C-alpha cells in the first residue's frame, strides 16, 4: 500500500535559519515521483519542488532543496534562509505510474522573527 | 489560461441534500482528482481519473460519485449530504506521465448542517 508519513505536526524556525521538514514514503512501484506543496493561511496549494525516483541528483528550486534518500524512502524538504512568508502548512505527496497522487498529513511551519 | 476552476467557493447544505461540485481545467490534463482536507489529516483522495471515461476510488470514496465524460470536466456529486462531509474540497489536475506537478483549484468550503 502507498503511504506518506510526516511525523512533525508543527515546527518552529528562526528567521534566516535553515529548516528540514521530514517525509517518508512507502510504495512497491519502482517508478514514482515525490512532491512538496505549500499551503499558506489563504488556502491555495503552491507547488514547490519535485523529485523523480530515478533522478540521480537531489532536486533544488531556489531556497528549496529535497534531500532524497531512496534506500531509506525519505524525501525531506530543506528550506534555507527562512523568511516570515514561509510560515505555512507543508505537504509531501507521491505519485506512482498511472496512479493516484496521495498526500501526507502535513507539517505546520512557523517562522519566528 | 484559467487553470483549474472550481465552483462554488462556499456552500451550505442541509443533511440529506444532494449537490455537485464542479471542476474544469483547460490544460488538457489527463489526470484529475478530488481531495478533501480536514484539520490534522492533510488531503485525502476521494476519487480520481486518468482520462475521459476512466475513474477510480481513492482513500475516502464513500458518499461521493464522479464521472469523466470529457477531458476538461470532473464533477463530484454528493448524493445525500451528511455532517461528516463538512470539509474543504480541492480539485486537482496534471499530466499522467512525467514529473509534472498537480495544479489545484481554489477549493470549496462545504458545510453540512
């Protein structure tokens, strides 16, 4: 069965510091994709970063990077130089070939000035 | 491009009433899906479709019906609303293959009284 686990319900980080949001996943499909989304208090879902299961390098998008450890089935999101606008819910998601996209329960990140 | 358009944005139903949440996309995406978001539970997949005429159940399908007669539209029907269906509903679409992210509608806040 496919499953996404995010074990940190809430996280705090000081402004300008880096923070890691944890995500572990479970699938038997050899081909899959992992995503991170941000949901600010306004409610919209914002795509942040993608990692394919066959990608050799960890994905990066500006201040976001994905620490992909395939053997451990983890896909942690690293946000560098946190900003006040990073305060939001963060969701890890997984898509397998021609299959559904499932989400984890999310992590609430609060950036402290 | 409009992206993913969800209507209505807000709805109040009485227990036992039926209604249809509309979702339309103009990006020629094969994959469309419906999620419900409840506090602390992330986004849970209700139903999804990988193309016109093809639908399948997600994690929480009971009480909901879908159909996909065209590539563009993927309506979600509540046959007999219950208070347990009070939630925020999101429609999303994407290409099936490859590492493309899902695009989300703005959400529908549904209250069943």
